[in-house]
């Protein structure tokens, strides 16, 4: 029973951590600005940063599966 509870807790904390990291990456990519207040060039730069972070997360997941 203790092991099952620990597994559920680890799964919950892992998801919470992933969500927090994703939110932080979005915040950094937007440089703390609201997307409605950004110019077109700033919005494009933020989107490029988010795409780069998305690729990095995918590579990280793939490398964990390999090793």
C-alpha cells in the first residue's frame, strides 16, 4: 500500500513539475510581457523561443528513453 501511494505521489509531483517548467519557459520566451502588448516582431521571437524549448524537451525525453 505504501509503495502504491508513493508511486501516485511521484506521478503527481512529476506532472506538477513539468507544468511549472513549461510555464516558466513560456514566461521567459515572452520576456514577462503579455502577448497582447507585444509587437509582431516580439511575438515572432517569443514563438521561436517556445519552439526551440519544445524541441529541447522532445530531445530530452528521447534521450531518457535511450539510456
